[in-house]
C-alpha cells in the first residue's frame, strides 16, 4: 500500500508538473501574441499621431496663408484710405490757394 501511495503521489506530482509546464507554455504563447498585438497597435498609433501632426501643420499653414492674405488686403485698404485722404488734402489746399489769390 505504501508503495502504491508513493507511486500515486509521484505520478500525481509528475502530472502536476506537466500541467504547470503546459500552462506556462500557454501563458508564454499568449504573452507573445499580446506583445505582437501591442506592437501593431503602437505602430498604428504612431501612424495616427504622424497623421494628426500633419493635419495640424496643414491647418497652421492654411491659417498663416489666410492671415497673410488678410494683412495684404488690410494694407491695400489702408493705402487706399491714405491716398484718398491725401487727394482730399490736395484738393482742399488747391481750393484754399484759389480763395487766397
């Protein structure tokens, strides 16, 4: 009986060790698969981030172009106002000079 018990315990221990090895191998495979999935997600995330940065750069460039265009229009309007003001002053001086003579 004692020998049977020893054999049974030894067999059970071997079964247990075998089961532990099998579970460890399964866990290793699962971890490897998960790590590959994480790497793929990181690559995809990197691509998304680069795309987002590109979109931001394009928005900033478009904004800068629009600001430059508006500044140019503003300068043109200011120059036109100044030219009209100058012409009015010249007209007033001419009228004043006519009355003084």
